[in-house]
């Protein structure tokens, strides 16, 4: 298998982890750890893991001209993205989060259009409108399941912010992954994430009763740190070396399928017709945005 094939597997692995995380992280909030406290745990844990991993690779020096992009990418990828997602998930439901995250490819296209002047066709514009309509439908009406979901509309809106922030992070990070190894970038981005998140998250972090946590809370926290943060970010950044940001973001299509199955089996959410309709609208919108025009074959008739 070539490296592009490995990159596809890495992107699929990351999106599978994210899909499971919708339910796994949801269960421990807020009884064992607050949403913002969990964010600080994520970035501190990932910082430690990436610095340990960096001991086994060749040291690289970040060029001074790349610092602004590194600083901005870490704001969107390790601060705004995480705060919005975790807080949104604590207020909403796992299936809602999995549906809303499929807006990421739409945001990647919009951001790419702004930053790198990618053209938006009429079809893609229609897809953007349809996808946003699906998200708005879910935000406005997708609140039938209320188990551990105190403010579903607000939670849904925060997860839209998460999708926008993660899409921005992918686009901004693309030039960096062409120059530096994934571990080098992550070992600097996550300490920055600790600094960015500290003012918002420290209070909830220190309130956690760390010495009396039950095992089911400990393994879920471990999953969030090791899998959702360390491995998923590692996989995505590796995939970004060989695939376009829009291609990687399109793997979010798989998240609702995996998340619905896992959340339904564990009894943490249920699929209803509003969520199904919203999901269908988002899927159709994303399909219109990401589909490519078929190239015309050159024949004698074209002469």
C-alpha cells in the first residue's frame, strides 16, 4: 500500500475515534468532570504524549516565518475547536454532534475560497445552503431526546462553531505539514493550547475529585486523551501530508453512521425523524459541495 492509501486509513481511523467520542466523552460530563476541565485534561495529556514521542524522532526547528501560522492554527485547533465541541456536547446529544460535524467540509470549502481563492460554483453554493439548512433544522427542532442534554439548541450552535473552527484549522495547517513532521508540529501546538485554554478551564479542572474517580470514568478520560486527542490529531495531521483538507474533512460523513449505532446501543441517544431529515439535508449538501465534475474524454468528435 502506498502512503496515500495509508493516509486514507489514518483519516478513517481519526473519524472513527471522533464518532465513538461523542458518546464516550458525553457520559462523564458533568458528574465526574466539567466540559472545560476535560478540555484542559486533553491538552495537558496530549502535550505530555507528543513530547515523549518527539524523543524518538529527529529534532526539527520551526522557522521564524512559520510562527504566526503555528500560533493561529493552534488557536483554532487546540482551543476554540475543543472548547466549543466539548461544551456543546455536554449541552446537546451525541447524534446531534455527529450530524453537525458533517458541516466541516462545507466550512473548509468556504474558508478555502476566502484564503486561497477557490471558486464556488452554483452547485456548490446550493450545497452550502442545503447543508446549513439541515444544521439549522437540527438546532431549532432536534431536541426531542433530553437525557443529560440541558440546552440542546445552544449545544448544537456551539458544535457548529466547532465544525467551523476545525475546518479553519485544517486549511491553515496544510502548509505547515508539508514542511515539518506531524509530531514536531503537535509538540508545539498542544503546549500553546494549554496556555490558550488555561484561563477558561483551570477552575473546572481543579474541582475534579481525582483520587475517587470510578474506573468507568477513568477509562473514558483515558480514551479522550490518548485516542481522541493524541491518536486522532496524529492521524489527521499525517493524512494532511498526502491528502487535501477537503478530502480529510469529507471523512466526517462516516461519523453519524458510527455515532448513531454506538449511541443507540448504549442508550445515550436515539434517532428520530428530525435528526434523520437534518442528517439527510446535511449529507446532500456536502455531496453537492464535494462532488467533482466529470472530465470530458478527448475524442475525434471534440476536434
